[in-house]
């Protein structure tokens, strides 16, 4: 087995307006609290090679992913590019500009970003070195996350993978289902939020690089903090890092095999707010002539650690169901990689989907106003089940 790692700073310069994504419009960055990164982890078992790439961004569309893959030029490598969904980075989608009629994306920044992501992936592949084994663990970390939509359904499981060599850890991966939004809507500083503190603490304690992937964070899976401050983001990130490393220290070494299987999903876009955003040129309109969007779902297996990589923000009800299916099919440590190779917004169970009469005042159904429609949830679930039936152990 070989493992490689690379990272690149992707923080935008502040010599021109940077519209922060995730809350309201016209939230302009005033300073940089901590750098944003593209982090790539390459894993090879000698037969197949996988790169997991995490971006400190609100989201990255499938069209952008495809352009990065063209720049990488390695069809022999399976690549998953996922956004952490920080709410304090630049608008890379278009919805958070100076007003509701103006796109917030800086095209020059986005062009340079794609190049940086491709270079980071290639560097991770070039840096691959022998690594002896992997450890995998899943541990509940209660009290850090809550579900603002449905408090009764909470997923607080932290999944950790660590690759180890003769002299110690080579790299560590953390996967947790919670919005990186500790700092909330009034924060004017660029920051990766709690994942940045998690990575820094894990790297300090383990001596190895760290990558963070968000899980099924829809619903709203949000930090359960006493205040929206950097101190609380630090507390949350450091606790996750410490409890994750403690769990992984007790795990056994195991050999690694790598496999990735993909399936396209196609669902009708029915959200009138998205259609309005298309008309105003805020979002790229990638519908086919019949009004359908095409995206993808992946089954990623690294030894006994299995992931479902999904193109948006799964609500925890679906995330928990998918993780149960992964375990039933043979996975031992299982997780969901959210916002993977696309960002379609919230992905809800069909039975819970109720589009509000007034989407500008959605009440308890905010998530529906940021979803392509009620079909995408069942389509994602069906795709995962199909992949598991075809490729389970």
C-alpha cells in the first residue's frame, strides 16, 4: 500500500470584494482568520488508486469537478472532491453576492482554484510512499451537534481512518456530520471554522497530516455551542480530534484494498427559487431539455471502511439509513461523504418533503427551499442500494 498527501492554500486575496457564502447576501470578508485549504489524500493498494480531496468551500459543482479531472488527466485514478461546506469562505456557487440579482462568484478566483485543486491532487499522487496498514474507528461524540429541524434525529458519530507506517502515522482522515458554522452570520472573517481546529489539533497530537470530510450534515445538523465564537469552534474541533485519535489508538491494524464504484443519478428540478436563480444568472443552469439534473453517487471502500459519497447535504434520517445499509452489506466502519463531486443542496426523505407555500418565509421547511426537489432523496438512496447489491463483499 502507498499513501500520499498534499495541501494547497486556496484563501482568496482581499484586494477585491470576497462575498462570504452560506448565510445572507452582501456579507463581505474583512480579514483572514485562518487559511482555507485544498487537502488531498491518495491511497493505492497496487491495483487501484483513490484520491480523496477536501476543499474548505461552501460547495463545488459537478461541472467544476469535471474541469479539475481534465486538468489532472489521470483516468486511471478514482477521484472524489468534496467540500467541507464552511460558511465563511468565498462564494463558489453564486447565491451570496451583493444582492439577490448579482452572482457572488469571482470567475478569476474560480479559474485559479480549479488549477490549484488539480495540482494538489497530482502532488498527493506524486508524494505517495509505502504505508503498512490502516486503522478504522467510529465513535459517538455527544453534545457537539444538534438537529435544528428535527431534534429527535441526531447523528453524532465520528469516523476516523489512520494510515500507519513503520515510524508512525502517515495520515489521518476525519468524517463528521455537522455544518461548519460555529461562527454564524455576523462573522466577517474568512475561516474554515471547527474543521480547521480539528485538523490542527490532530496534526499536533499525531505528527501526521489530517484531512476532514463532512458527513450527512443536512437537516440542519448544526453545532451545539453556547456562543458563536472562535473559542467555541476551537473547543469543538479539539474535542473531535482528541476523541477520534483516542478511538483510533485502540483500533487494530488491517490491510488495505481500494475500490470505487459510481452510479449516475437523474432527478427533476422543481424548486421555483432555483429556477429564479437560473433566470437571474446566479446559478449555472445545467438542466436538460426536460428539466432534469444529472449527478453521481459513489461507493468508496478502503479496507473495511466504506463510504457513500453523495452530491449534496443529506438529512440525517437518510444518512443513518445509508450507513446502516453499508454495515449490513459488509462495511465495518462506515460513513457518508457529503457534497461529493457536486452540490445540489439539501437531500431529504421523500416522506418528509413539503415545499412551503411561501418559500421566502418557509418556517419549518427551509431545507426544501434549498433542494432541487423531492425526487433527489429517493434517487440517491436507490443508487446506493444498487451499488451495494452489485459490489458488496
